[in-house]
C-alpha cells in the first residue's frame, strides 16, 4: 500500500527550522508573474483526493478495511486504527459498522467507503457547494493488489466530476514504485489517457494535466536518479500533457528534503507544487516560509516561465494545529499577497493524517467515546463539520480576486443553527405520481423541524440499504436513468441546517414501464470521445440531428466514440448514421462495439467488422449484438474508414431490441 507522506516527514519541522529567518521579517514578491493564463489549475483551487478508504462488504476488489485499519481484515477499533480524525458520515447513504464504541450521542460508530459511488458523489457535491475547482486524484503504483480498486475509483471520480461540474486530473505518486520509469508510461497509455476525453478532465494551456509527485525527495521511498525522472517528465510533455511536479519544499536550493542534482528535473515541469505537510504547524511557521520559500520560489519560477502552485494545509487535528482556521487562513493570505498562480490543498479526505478539509466530527458528540480522537472544537471554539470546506471556498475567492486581500479570516466557524441538535421529523405519505420506462415521479408531505427543514434526500432502497439518487428543497422529485420494466423501492429523509437527518419516510415501490424497441436510449445522453477535430464533437452524435456529426482526429486510428446511458441498460442493437447528403460518398468504416458498467473496464460486445454507409439508402448502418447485454457505457471503436482518414458518426443510436 502507498506510504502516507507524513511517514517520511516526521522530522520536517525541525529541518525547516534551520532555514528560519524570523516570522516578523517581510519580503516582497515583486517580479513574479503568471506564466500561464487562467485554466483548470492556474487561478484555481485544487484539492488532493485520495479516495483510498474501503470497507469489507462494499464490493471493492481489495475486499479490506483499506486505510481504515492496519490489520485490514478486521474492522477499525481503538487497537486497530489507521486514522487520527473521525469523519462526519451523516450525508453518506451507506456506512459500515466498526469495532469502536458508539458516538458520544449514542449513534453507532460507522465509516464510509470511497468505493461507493454515492460517497464520491457527496465529496464532489461538497466541492461544488464550496466552489472548489479541481481534484488531483492520487494514483500510486497500480500494478499490485490495489490496482483494480484504484482503476475503479478513477471511473467513479470521473462520473462524480462530470455530474457536479468539477475538474479532475491524475496525480501519480511514485512512492515505492520500483519499475516506475516504464510502468507509469504504460499505465498512462493503456488506462489513464482515455480519461482525458471526459469533459471533466482538467486542462491547462489546452493540454491535459498530469502531476507526478515524489521526484527528488531525499528518502528511501523514492530512490530514483535524476535521469529517469527527467525522462518521465519529458515523455509526458511529448504526449501533449501539462505536467505538474509535486516536489520537495527545498527544491530550489537542492538540500534538506531534496536530493542534489535535480535542478534540471524541477525546471522541466510546467508547474511546481512544493510539499508542505510536516513543515509548518502554526502562523509563525507560515510567515517564516513566506519569506524563505514562497517569495524566492516564485522568483525562480518566474525566471524559468514555470507556474507556481504552493501547498496550503488545514493542520493536523490531533496535533492541535488548526487554531479554528487561523492557521490555514494565514497561509491563504500569504500565498495570495505573494501572487501565486494557483493553490493546492492537502488534503480533501485524508483522515489518516487528520489533515482533511472534508466534513469532520465537530464535537465529542460525533466521536466514538473510546477512540481518543479530538474533534474540530479541540481548542474550545465550536466549528461546524463543513467549516474547512467553507474556509477553502473563501480562500479560493481571495485567490480569484472575488474578495479583497485580507489577513482577517472572513469565515465564521459556525453558521446557521449551530446549536440545533434536534433532527427533523420523517417526511410523510410518500407516493408515486407517475412513471415512464426510465423515470419515477415522487411526492410526499413536508417534514417539520424545531428550526427549519432545509431539504430532502431521496434514496433508492435495496437489500435494506438506501442509495441517494438526488436532493431537493421541495416535496416532489423525479428519479431518472432507471431501467425499463424494473421494480424500485424509494424513501425520503428530511435535512436541517445543522446537519440533522430525519428517520426515513415510508417506502414506496414502483415498477417502470416497458421500453419500445424503437426508443433511442442514447438520445441526448452524455458522451465522450478519444478526440475530435474542429467543432465536430461527440455530442453531435446524440443530438437527434443527422446533419451534425462527430469526427475524430485525422490519420490517427484507432479512435472511439462513447455514450453513457445513465445506468445499466439492456442493449441489443446500435445504429450509426452519417449525414444523408449525397455529398457524403459511399464508404466503409471498420467498427467494434465495447461495453462497460463502470466506465473503466470495457469488454468487446461485437468484434470489429466493416460496415457500409451509402447515402442512397439513408447513410446508416446497423450493428446487432449476438445477444442482448446489460451495460451502461457503449463505446464504438473505429479502426478504418475508406472515405476519410477518421472516425465519423452523425448519429449513435442504442436500442434494447
């Protein structure tokens, strides 16, 4: 498993102190400039996203209490724990019982799994709600036992990012990766590069973003010499990527936590992002590093045309570093007054180091009584569980010039009904008001609350477990993306401003209608592609207009076109169109059909074969599968075209019969 970054930085604060010049000294960042225009990382807030928590029973290939406990075959408990802070799990629709005693409020001590799509959706919803722009998805050595789970997590992150309008990119962490130089290239080529076709994949200067974390660190977990590291950086640049370097704090001077001789490697990156966890722990440390690292780093980057993305951390809860947000805000202030190009937050969901900004137990009422964990109010100041998400949002506003530069933290630790401990009543009389082949309309009577109901969580219930399908502030909701002729059970929970959640409403079971064999399951659905040329994007293939079309990059087979049906759906027949005009001369395209339920692992549904398109007969071709299959993602792989050196389709239609 990947080693946590703090393990190699235990003496970092002592090391950092050797460079101290006094927190009261100031420096001016004059001359620093943005080497790049704003994009998905320049001018934006990026958070590190581990996504590395799993629980036995969640269906993950790793089948373990991954990162929750050292003995991952057993539930976490006071004697078997891998974390130092306790998450607030009230918004997860599925959690797993641990070996801890109950919480201080008597509720069971349960934990989430990153493998549940709803968990990832919730995290990206929080990013959206707090204007956090981009997630750097950590990817450790994927060739071992963790690989299949990490592969699946990438697909889940893409789905969540697309659904919530956030960006993501791959951050390779080279820790303990023996054959990194060759395997990182293979992994990108065979697996990760495909994700750059997603509308949610981050780009900068028109290039897909990739980060490599760990080159140059002076520890035995990353023993690589400069030459193979420089080879990897230049290889990714040759692939057309914008490459970020997650580098040691002292990359510029080449000492302390940095190996000597890595200057060429560091200067080869498009963006530099120095690591800071373990380096600072209070406001004085933050001011010192502004002088001895941030300002001279910016000047060095400016001299080489490199973008600069320093690290901001909330501080360890267990280490009592947070000072109810003052420590983190001082870092935001220092970075913004220096004029940095972007900010990287460490980390979104890393409860292992207590260094997370995701929702966390706000008081001992939400912590297991026998855990010894501290909560966000450890210094006596009450903080709501979402406080550091809100603080990050305000830091982003200051970075973007949406609020004035200020050393005074604008974010209040508690908002709304901070003292409200009474959850709402359960919604009543849940019933269906209508249904189609893929939708169910629901309605219910309003819940009540001592302060006020803020919304409702709609869940699909199966096997006693509820999975969130949406939220609303009203008392009606339409569930979409369902499978025809299928029975579904639903319930509804009420929410209040303090995070209180009601008991579920009554359950209602509804069976969707059957689908006509002539219903196009792909019409107006989300699409992706290996590439496109000019304005001929993949969305043209599902817009219902045969005169608009998708065309891939030319002279670059193979190419692919993909549609997301929104859920596992029976598929039997695919129809591909070209524009009907006679100007489109008869041609043959060699096409294979692939399918996937998770968007990450695809299987062949129909072998590659030549299909003729003739304007005289409608310029359409039907690809019929040998047997009907259940799949969510349908991908057409084009390997030849006798009429033009690219994949082309004006229509991608999918039918269940």
